[in-house]
């Protein structure tokens, strides 16, 4: 990844960055956007994805406290992060 950045090979750098995230979290490509949020790892990301929350934008209007494993405190932390995103 670093060599691609130094050589300004943008398309390779982006692909490597995606692969790096997938390996770090042990996830498929569709979960990459969800694991960018703090407190959302591969298990919560998969659960949210399977419940139909496939994008960060879809989480902005969701009542996360109704999802098993996400309480009020965690929901608030996630919602605070969502306020900061422009997606």
C-alpha cells in the first residue's frame, strides 16, 4: 500500500486499502462502510447488513436501540458518529 502511494498508483492503492480493511476485520466487501464506525466490528456490521442497514446513510434514520445487542449508550455513540459523516 505504501509503495503504491509513493509511486502515485491510485487505482492499486485504493484496491490494496480495501483489501487491507477486509483482512483486518475478516469481512466481505459489502461490510466495509459499516466497520468504519467505531464500535461496529464484523459481527455487528453483518447483523446490521442482514437487517437491511447496508449503508451509513440507512443507519441515520434507524432506531438502533431496537436491534438486539445495541443498547441506548452504544446507539448514542453510533448516532454521534453519524452526525459527523456527510454520506
